[in-house]
C-alpha cells in the first residue's frame, strides 16, 4: 500500500486489514502495521471540524466525563514538567478546563488557547491571563514563542501531522520549549488485553484517521525532528468502565460497578499503567 499518503515513518511499513468499517462509516476500513502499534483509516475520512460534534456529546456522556476529573488527572501526570515557566499554549483547548487548572495553580503564567469552536469561547474568556486564537494561522501571525505547548487529543485528528508539527516547530517554539502531546493509545486494554469486540467496533471512528501508541508516537515525533524526554502511560478509564463494556457492551460506566470496585480501581489503573496497556499515552519532548 505504498500509494497511501500516510505519515512517515509508517508509509513503508507492512500493513494488513484489521477491521472493515468504523463506528460512524461502514465504507472506511482500519489497517494496522506489522508491529501492531500504529493503525490508520482508509479511505481517508473527510471531517468538517466546523460542524464537528465530539462523541461524548453525541452519546450524552458529559455527566459521566465530569465525574472522572480527567483534567485534574492529566495535570497531576505532567505538573513536574511545567514549573518555572512564563507562558503556556494549549492547541485544541475546548472549553478551557485544563487551562483553568493551570491558571489556578500558576496565576502568573500567561496562557494562550487555539480553539476553532466558538461555542466554548465564553467559557475560555472567563479565564484570567488567557489569549484566545481561532487557529494556528492566526496565532502564528503574532510570532509568539511559548515555554510549553500542549496538544491533548488533537494529533490523532490531524491528516498531515508532519506539516502540522513543522508549523509548531518553526513558528511557536523557543530553543528550550517543551511540547506535551496526549493521544489515545492503540494499546487500550479493552483492545490489547480483553479483546472486547463491541468496544473494537466503537473505538475506531472517522474523526481519528491515525491511532498511535506509546511506541509509534515516539517514532512519529523523532522522525519529525523532536527529541523524546519522557513517555507516560496514562489510563483514563477505570475498572467500572471496563466491566460495563465486558458485561453490557456499552460506554458510560456503571454506578453499581463503581460502588463495588471503588477501592480496587486505583491499583487496577496503576497496574495497567505499569504494564503499558493503557487507553492513553502522553509524549513529552523538545525540538531536536
């Protein structure tokens, strides 16, 4: 499949069909490389992000998401890397939930957000010391450079990650800037440990043309001129979510499972993270 326009270094890797059809389009198939650590969709999906509605909203899972404090959990994972900085940029900031935590803990840090979704603009405007930009082209006009640049669940949406990373590297980064990237991982335990078929059909979706892992994200970033500082295996969903998928074939968790396994959940997540079998991976590094 050499003719496929997928990013280096994956273009020349051997691939095979993993699944016919994805969650929201039966005409798009999923292919996986021989190493089993990178997958992609073909034919290439076309997504209009001005009309994009996150699946958590489509399925009315906002209440469940809020129960899990994912933004604070993310902050605790990376806070040791964001000390002694003067400014921070988040690309794909959504409603600003993560930036709000940064503002509360580092009120002197100047914050910037790139986010095309105008429906969440009013929520971001409530955050002190925050400048809002609609897209990369707009923010690049100002020639601002940032100590830390964060992309949380953004890169898996990008059709041409090499060009995107090049823009960031050339226009937004200082010599010692830190880049923090969080993406869904192909080593999600519901796929890699449990082999849950209902979750597999749900997992792959047209908004994610590429699915990375804790090994393939390193290859991507280093091929594009970045140096890896640390890779963090991060499990966002707990045992009650997994048991609900295995028992009921559906997302959203279960209050019953949550109550019964509340004490077990912390050690369960820790063991998954220690094994590298997690639903999420955080890559931290610098321009080489």
